[in-house]
C-alpha cells in the first residue's frame, strides 16, 4: 500500500477514535471513510464549521486535536 494511503488511514482511524470518544461515531474504527464517518464528521462540524462538509479537512483536524 502507498505510504500516503497508509498515513491517511491512520489519521482517519484517529479521527474515528476521537469522534467515538466525543459521542458522534458508533461504527467500527477501521480507518475507512464511509457513510458513518461522514455523518459523524458532519455532526461534529455542525456547530464549529460552516458549512459542515463531512470531510476530515484541515480545520476539522485542528479542532479535533486541540
């Protein structure tokens, strides 16, 4: 697997862990971007990011890792 893909999956796995801890994500932590991850990101972004994109963008990662 390409190193960039591996790094992205590791970051996404961390995002899923944080979203689980914060009560936004209930699916399995697998490092894959699916509907559950997208919905959890949108829910997390709703009060913080306009408009909520459902993507693990730079602004969202900054908020999660603060």
